[in-house]
C-alpha cells in the first residue's frame, strides 16, 4: 500500500464516527444520512391526504381529488384516467338528519365550521359532526352523533347531489353508483353503523329525489353506545379498474424539513388533467401529505424546485385553456403547509416547456423560471416568495431566439448562486445543437452563450446540473452508424466570473450501438453526478426501461447501471420520464451523495400509469468483503453489510453475538501478519476505537473518502472485547477476539 494511506486510515478512525474525510466535505447535516443500497419506496397508490393550500381545503389521492367549499358542500372528482371519454364531477352536501318524524339537524341556510388535519376534515354542524377521511380508495364519509337522538324509528341521513352523472340501478346494502353510460363515475360504498364500543351494524342506502339517504335500523340505534357513526365510502367507479393513472413526475428536496416533494400529472378523464404535489420524509420514505391544484383549465408539465433561503417548495406548470396556455405556479412551506395562491407567471399565449432552478444557498428567497413561447424562443424571470407568502416576479426577459427549444435549467446554483441554462438550437433544416448560457441567481447573464455540441448529428432534450462552478450537461444524440438509434452524451463545463472557462470533451455516458437511450436527466450527488435515462434495446414497442448510474467529477462511470422499476407484472413494462434530484440541491453544504429518482411505469394494455420513487446514491457495488476467520472464545461475529465503496460515508463495521456486558474495541489495520495469543489471532491495529455495545451488538460507522486513488486499497477490522468470561488469552485474561474481516475498496 502507499505509505500516505496509513495516516489517512488512522485519521479516519480517530475522527468522530460518520465525519467525512474529504477536504471540502463541509459541516455535518442535521440528520445522519447513512449509506444505503438503493431500494424502491412505496408507490403513489398509497397516497391520500387533506391539506389547506392557499386558503382552500383539498383532499387528494392518486385516484381522485376533492375540494371543500365554505357552504358545507364537497366536489369529488374521480381520476378516471386518460382513456376515459369524459371527466366526472360530483357535488354533495349534507341536507338533514332525522329519526322517525323527529328532525335532528337541518342544514338549510347554515354553514358549518370546519377543522382538519392531514388525513381528515370535519364539518361541525349544530348537533352532528360530518367527517371526511382521505384514503387511497376514496373519502370515508361519516356523520357522527354525540348523543342519543330523540324520537323513534330508523336513523336517516339525507344528502343532496349535483352531478352530470346519472344514478345507476342498485342500492341497498351494496351502496350506490352515479355513472356515465360507459360505467365510469362515483361510487358510494356500503353503509355501516359503528358505536363507541365498536359494535357494527349494516345499514342501507337508497336514491331519493335530488340525492340519496343513508339509514340505520331503529333497534341498533336504541342499543348503541354514543357517539354513533354512520359510515359509507365515497370512491371511484370504473368498469375496469386500473390501479391509478398518474404520470410525468418531477422531484425536489428541502433540507430544512428533510423532505422530498414529488409532483405529477393526474388524469381525470375526457382529456382533463390536474397537478398533484406530495411530500415524503427523506430518511424513512414515509408519505407525509399531498394536495391537488384546482384551477380553471388543465394543468400539466409540472416542475418543482426548492428555495433553501425560505424552506419552500415551488411548483410551476402549464395551464391549458381552450385556445392558449399560461405558465402558472404555487409555493408552499412543507412543515406547516402554508401556501401562496396560484399565480400566473406569463400568459395566456402559446407557452410551454417550463423549467425551474432553485436556491441551494441560504441567503436568497427566489427561484429562476424559464419557458418557451412558440415563435419567440425562450423567456424567463425570477420569482420571489416573501415572508408573508407574497409573490413578486421580475420583468420577463428574452433569453434565446425563435430557433431555441427544449430548455433545461440546472437544479440549483450551488454556493456561488450560478445557474446554467441549456437548450437545443434548431435552425430550419439543420440538426439540433446544444447551447448553454450561465446566469446569476437574479437571471443576469454571465459572459456569452456557448455551443456545447455543434456537430452533424441531431441532438435533443438536454439536462444539466452542477455546484455553481462545475456543471454536467447531458443530451440525447443520433448515432453515426445508425441515425435511427440514440445515445446519451455529455460534457463538463466550468463557469468563472466572465462566463464559461472550459468545455470538456464529449463523454459517452450511455453508448450502446443500435440501442435507443434518451430522455436523460442529471443531478449533482455530492461531489459526483447522477444520470438517469430511458433505454430500449431493439424495436419493441413500449419496451423502455429507466436506468440510473453515477459518474465522478471527471465523467467516469461509478459502479454499474441500476434498473428502475416499481410495478410488477408483464403489462407494466413501459418505464419512462425519469427525473432526479440530489439532497445538495436543498443545501449546497450538505456532505451527502444521495438523492431520489422518480419515474412513470405504464401499462401497455390499459395505458394507466403509476409513478415510482427510488432512492439512489452515488456509489457503486464496492469491492469484496471477506471473512478471514481467526476469532476465539465469546468474541462475537464481525461483519459488514457494505458496500465497500468510495464515497460511502457510513460503512458499517458490525459486531454481533458478543457477551451482553462485554466492552468492545474495534481494531483497524492493513493486511499483514497477525499476533497470536493462546488460540486467538489478532490483527496489528493502526488505530483502536471504543464502540458502545447494546446487548452484545455494536456498530462503528466508517467514512470512506471518494478519492479514486483508493481503488483497490484493502483494510481489515476486528473486534476485541474486554470483560468477558473467558481465559483463553494468557496475556490478557477476560479478553476475546472476533473473526477478522477484510474489505477491498472499489467504485
């Protein structure tokens, strides 16, 4: 081994556990980010939430959305999917509650007080509460009576319905349906009565003029312990039931709340679309909440970013009207769910393809937005969100001429607050060429624009990210030998005070002859870059997969490609539209190299689509981890789950099965002769570190630098425990050693 690596290893184990060794690592994050093997998170089929956004109360799931009006009514809209001929709307309002001839509640002319949390909204009427609990299947609607009602007879709840859907035949214990003639619509589930002791009784539902009524039998009401709940489910009716139909996701990260925002398009039917935003805990991948954007028109092409200075997520999308479109947005704070109202950035006009770039620094409160106007080229501005959720935008300015299209902004500007815009310049009759321009965080140009790729092969759909100084631009490009096939290529750029200072050579990021690799996205992951893309071998229709891999700071691949998938079965095989974000996009000082990739997964038969979330990290599979044996007595078993990979900031060196009162020390060294004592074999340590034990188990997190010079470097570790009931070592009675484990570092 190189002599210089010995003090490096010694310094690593003498530092507090988990501290990065890289010279530019920066401070520790507020939470420990352990290295992990990439694993899929739960998909969006389990999303369901209630949120007050911009002063309007919403509920949403992947398969439906609802809006609560101040007058006590709700608008429930099933997401029938892009295959449905028409969208469906269904408005419901509680009319009255009766027992026999006794009127318990009449809501005519009344407006309820409403309370809510992230799962439930409650209408507080005089004498009864009306609850709506968001579930993936629909809104669990219930009317709750706190006290036994006066009168005799069945308990009856009547509701008014306004909808273009027609009441379908049926009813009674099975519930009710309002549908079009194709079977799509809204379904009211079976009615159940539940009392305070959990006793249940089947009720009935039936259509009445202008709506429906729910009833519980008199005998159950008489014997019930109050409060008593009348409980059906408002859900989606479909003749054939795909899981859900959501598509075209995007993702951002907020460091203050340590959360991801995943936004996507929801298909309501009849060509109608809506934007949905969801929030997930970044460490556990637990779903937090979600909300739907409700405005006149159809929302699509959503992009999301983070403003680190104010801890906000900002959504930008295209709102399509009858004859033109607008670029619209909304910003929200993810912890308290305080939000702006929907605002318009530009339009109406022939607008589309928005792209956004946030702030990874802690001193700014705005984000950059760029979009395309047909016939004019690329336009842009910055949008600031003030302390009171006030929205201000700078004047719109032209950024590139009418031959420019397919814009892509870097995800953030790093510590310097420098952003890069890449686009395709496509003059009439000529192949597409990749151009780039650097900007300040106020969208002032830095120097002049440059051609990143200006060759004979057609290029399209660039992506870019960086740290404010170094950026990776990637794009799809025709193959020379087979112009019908596509490769993913890239270049590294650096930016100085006067603009671009270097433009590297073309990098073959994904080059497979006769393959179709395209739809690339790029994100900064620590001191590396993550790249995701779509790939299709051959000409199989809708046979694409989505892939991820990391590249280091000079563009060389780190580890193997990772295939992304979320939905089982042969029908869901069209993985597409991948998007990627790293945690450093939320705080440029975080010493982390992980991120989140989102993508869509479509059924090639029914065309409904799911969205997958997969955590990724900029490390490969690592090198070999070998058990060399050599332990003795009750020293326990040493092992490591790996990967022994460069950049693994918390490589776990573990001990299991030691005695509960043992006092373990981890020995770290390099391959060499061992010392024998009795029947024990012990490595010659370069460093020794005490590790707390919990019932005979211990873990020491070891930070592996990301330096390429460490590829092939080997080190060994072993646990030696004191205070054990063992006399096998004549030199040190009461000590026992675990087996020896050797790790070889690799990408």
